[in-house]
C-alpha cells in the first residue's frame, strides 16, 4: 500500500507530503516490524515517524482494563445480592463498540 500511495503522490507532485507512521505495539510487536517499516520508508524516499501510546502496551492495558471491569461487575453483583463469581464481565479487548483510539 505504501508503494501504491507513494507512486500516486509522486505522479501528482506531492510525494514530499507522504509520511509513513509506525504505531509501536510495545512488547507484543513482532521482532523486526519497526525496522521493516523504516526500511520501506527509506526505500520509498519518504519521512518515517514512530508513535507509541503512554501507559503501557496494548496487552498491559487490556489486562488492566479486564481487572477493572471484573472488579466493577463483582461489586454490582454483590450490591444486587448475586454471587460475584457468576458476574458477567464486559469484554476488555478493544472493539468497534469499545474503541481505544484517542
């Protein structure tokens, strides 16, 4: 896709405006992914940027969110007189209805 976008941008004279952005996933990132993206940007002759979220990688944030949702569900179950062990816990992984995008 980067090659295609760069070819189109070069054709209309705006290649200088193309930036390849790598969103670093932290510990769950496949080894070499960032280096590959950087090499592709270099070969295409465009700027390369890396962005990374604050507050841990996606796996750490998912675990933290799960624990928070579990605590909330168990508390609500106790308040309603139900067994906390049977409380339904909302999904912790990002989805179309639980976006993490900033």
